[in-house]
């Protein structure tokens, strides 16, 4: 498995800084909500399809699908959550 590139690491750091910043409560709620939604949808779909795919197609396929769903969710998170405007004092 390849290591993440610097751009990906930078985006993850930006997201974690937003979560840690108490002045951005609306952003924190939105980020957490999107993350929970994507995790729940991925887990539900993986559970429903996982057993069928494991037994009929390939035992590794459910794991690949779950990983793809998480990557898509991370893309939407990075795409739609914007940094709020900073006001000068």
C-alpha cells in the first residue's frame, strides 16, 4: 500500500485543525456530521452486501468496496467543507 502524498497529509491536517478550533463550532458540527453519515452508510452497505459478496464473488471484495466508499466520503468532505472567512480584529 502506498503512503499518502504531501497534499493528502496537508488536507488531513487542515480538517483536524478545523475540528480542534473552538471558534468554528458550525464547521465542527458539519464536519463531524458528514463524517458520521459517510461512516454509517459505508458500514450499513458493507454489512448488507459483504456476506453475499464474500461467499459468491471474492472474499476480499467487501473490504475493497468499503475502502472505496471511505475514499469517496473523504473526497466529499474535503470538497464541500470550506474554511470560514477570518475577521481581522
